[in-house]
């Protein structure tokens, strides 16, 4: 071709490409939908590339190796895309857990040249160290190992938000000591917040109250000094908290716009300090408190040789933490009973033998993926956020900050500042219909400085292909952060906002949770078991509630396994499944998640549906008092409180009930009614029988079974319980615990 012809061809191609990009997206081939006129990096990329990867908090399942936080986000988005495309968690072609029911375990292998065998091996140390410490405290003679893939067992940098009561429960259990509760533990009269600058203290922040607010009209940026709309008054005011009155302002019959609650998730706890102190408890446990279980015990490796484990050997093979160790699989030999029955963990450093394996590897656990192969999540929670400086009264952007962000002395537990709308999902749609998104916010003052604040934005949805990427949700986050906190996140526009770490994750949830054991000698805890509410992000708070119950059950199973010479299958999947039983108070919360999201290919509810629903119900729960409000805010649903709230909601807003029923659909409603009925049944079973069984079991285990310490009915139950076999005692105690925890009656104000 002549040069002039080449030039003409180039112009024609350029014009064709420009015209192609102007075509409607639905007329473009799918592979051209991602073509962009500009290749300039997004705000998300520009900000996250500057945050070192080690500072980011990638959510449950662990962070990935990446050069920076932006690369880690792309890795998380790749996993989220894989879930959307496959509709399952996915698994390897090679099973992670292999069962050899008719094969005795081979001779003991070695781990870094040492033959090691334990009673319990916990996989996943961040939360696993707490169950390991609880087991060590309850039965010091057990030999326990914790295997952590990360080079150092320290947890993520982002603080955990807990209540003081939850920390005191860990002290009561023995996982922490009384003196471990240091830092910003107490608020002085008149103080809104206490901060501990010492990074070696447990409690980084302690603030007075958290807010629950549901607003439909907070739509301006706040930069020009305007306040959002609201229902009859300016919103985002802190006057109630500052004046220490916690007064509420009615909003013309539309429900209280903001509710303030004290004593709920108002502490910021440093994970690295909590983990190290729990690890100290775990490693300092000795065999001084030997029990009948351990005195009889012989290791499976030595049974074939007729040798018993000596006290000296037990102390040499005491509790261990193996850091930087990757587990590649578990082989279960001999099933649940008989000599030679054992689980063997394959790691990159050798083999570990154990009577029981506890999976604490989060929702991304390879064992969970194997068990749930082919299952589609029933719901997903997408969350993004940052911990950043630039807040507080000394902020360079102080003039535009919202009152909460300017004061930086209180938290938002759940907050909305707009109705349901089409956002990133619409922009990324490929085929079919899209659904509007309802975004929620959380915010907490962070430790380390008066100007640090953590803000999360999250939403509930399903795993369909039309759903937005985490990167797209992050773009929505920056845009809406300007409205929510009145701060400009783009340093090219205004200086001041400086993220120190980022959080992003997707949390798949399943209706059939908690997850029962699918293999002998293997059980799940924490996020791996699905014990958390589908409304929460899971994590530490969900584990602490069940820590005493689970650790006690595991110890009892191990003791009964020895006393019965393993013939009864006490570590088989059927018995272990009793430790993670069906819990109706967890199942009823599925209706709440379903109501707070819209589904593609279905008629969307009115844009104010979610805000109206939450405003009405939180208004009612506040009027009913702390005994209804506080359990719900900590993911504990009780029959009495839920029933009273539903009746009152029907009375206050009867015309809204048909809209709710139409949105959730008849199938979901029928399913929910069944769980609601079981919630009532579990409540009744606990009050009539379960509490007496647990009282008798507790009295027997603590040798306090005198008639002066038991009621007539309790004494009768105690006698009946003591006459049962160890296997039957174990079974009835797990049933009684299921009734209590399944009814939410373990919660105490």
C-alpha cells in the first residue's frame, strides 16, 4: 500500500472504533463490553496501589501474596468472579480429606524429623488459637497443636469491634487473664471516648455509644456546608451523644431516624495482642491436671508396640504452634473407632497424627469447599472499607466533615444515607436484568490517633453473574464516602484523607448452617462452620459466643472416646455433628437478609423498602427495651422479642406487611415460618427440660451435686443423667445445648 492509502485506512479504522464504542452496550459483543475510551487508572487503583499489601485486611480466608493492596484486590475479585461464574465455592480434583475406613494407619511419619502425635490439631491459627487455648484450659492434659500457614501467627491489623462483656467472657473461660484487659478499658464520667496509644495493650479504643440510622434523603455531598434532608430535622447530628442524654427525635410517624445504643460493639480490640495473649495461655498449659482420659490414653503409634505414653513424653510433646506450615490434606484411617483409628495431616514439613482435626480455616477452607462442592451460596455479603487518617477536629478538611466524622468519638453500627438504587451493578451489567442495591455503612474510631477512623460499606446480594465486582463497589464507596463522612478521598482534589489499610471481602453464606461434620475425626468451628449470622461478617464475635460450649463438648467427646475404648464412635461424624447442631435462631435470620436485598430477574421493591423496614422495626425494638434491642444487635434472635416485634410492626404499619410478603415470596415465607415455629419449640424445650439437664451436668462435672444446690426437679434429672452411659450423657448434653443456644437463651444482658 502507498503511504497515502495507509493514512486513509488508519483514519477509517479510528472512526469505526469510535463509532463502535458509542453503540449501546447491549448491541456490542460481550468481549467488547470492557473496551474503555480512557486507560487512566481509577481512584481505587490510585489509592490502593500506595498501601503496602501487608497493611491490608483481606477478610476471612486470609490475605494473598501481592505486591500491594491493589493487586490483592484484583486477586479477591478473581475469586469472586469465579464464584459468580461457577455458582459454587469450587474444589480441587483431588479431595483434601480422604477416608480409609478399613485401613489401619501406617507407621508414624515425621514432622521435621520428629514423630509427633496429638489429641487435637487445629488448622488455622487466627481464630483457632482461641479454641486451642480454651481446650488447654479445660483439660490441661490434652496434647494440642495449632497449624498456621502464615509465617507469623498475629492476625490482621484491623481492630475487632467487641463489647466489654465478650472480653470478660474470655476471662471467665480462662483464655485471657484479668490483667490482660488493659488499655482503654474504662470510660471516665463525661468522656465520649478513651484511646490507648500503646500498641501493646489489648483495648485500643472505647467509645460511649453506637448509632443505628436509616435515612432516605442524605444525598448532598456536604462539601458546600449543606445538610441532607431527612424526616423533619437535620441529620448526622451528635447533640444527643454530646449532651449524654441519648434522646431520640421522632420523625412525623415515620420512625425514629437515629437510635443510640451503648455497650454494644463499642470497643476496638487489637487482634495481634489478643492472639498473643491467648497463645501464651495455650503454651503455658501443662499436664499437671491429668484426668482419667489421659491416664488411660496410649498413642495409636505406640499401641501396636504395646507401649504407653509416659509423663515425660507428654511434657516433651506439649502444646505446639507450627507457623509457616501449609496443610495439603488429611487422611482419616480406621474410621471412628478401634485401634489404629487416627487422622494424619499432610503438611509441607511432614506428617502430624491426631485423634481429632478442627477446621478453623474460615469460609475459604479447602475442607469446606470439598464438603460444599456443587452447592450455590444462598447469600453473599460484599464489604469494602478503609482505615484512614484525616478525620477529627484537626482534619485538613474539618470544614466539610459531617459531625460524626469531625468528632470521631462514636461509631455507626448500621447506617444508611440513601434508598435502594441502581449503582455499580447497572454499570457492569452484561446480559439480562439487573437489581438495585442497598448499601449500608459501619464506622468506628480507630486506635493509633485521634484522626484515624474506620469506615465500611457493605451490601447483601446473591452470587449471580450480574452482581458487581469488589472493585466497582469500591468506586461506589469513594463516591458515597463524600456524602456519608463529608470527606474528599481523592488526594488530587483535596489533601487530608490518607488510608493506612483497606478491607475488602465477600462472605458466602448457606442456609444449611452450621455445617455438620462430613468426615470422622474432622469438625468445623467459626466461619468454617457457618456459625455466624448471615447478616454479619462472621469472625471473632461469632466464635466467642460458642467458645465455652464447643470446647466443653470437644473435651467430653475425647474423654468418652477413651473411656469407651473408641468402640462407640465418639469422634465419628454423627457424634461430632451434635456439636454443630441445627439452630433455628440462626435460620430465621435468613428472611432478614432476603428482605434487605433485591434479586435480578425479579420485580424490585420500592426504593425506600429497606429503609422503611429497618426504621419501623428498630423503632419498635427500641421501645420494647434493651432485652429486645441488644440481643438482636449482636446477632442473637429470641422468640419472645421477635414475636413482640412482629406483632407491633403489624399494628404500626399494617399496609406494609403485604409488600414484605410479596418481596420475599411464598416459598421463603413458608420456609421461615417453619424455622420460627422451631424457635418457639426450642425455647419451650429449654425452659422445660434443657436447663435442668445442663444444671445437672454442670453440677456433676464440678462435684457440686449436693441437694442444697439443686431443685427437686434438678436432683431428679441429675440422678437420671448419672445413670446413663458416657455416650448417652454426651448426646443429651448436646441436645440441651442446642435448645439453649438455638433459642438464643444463652445471651445475658
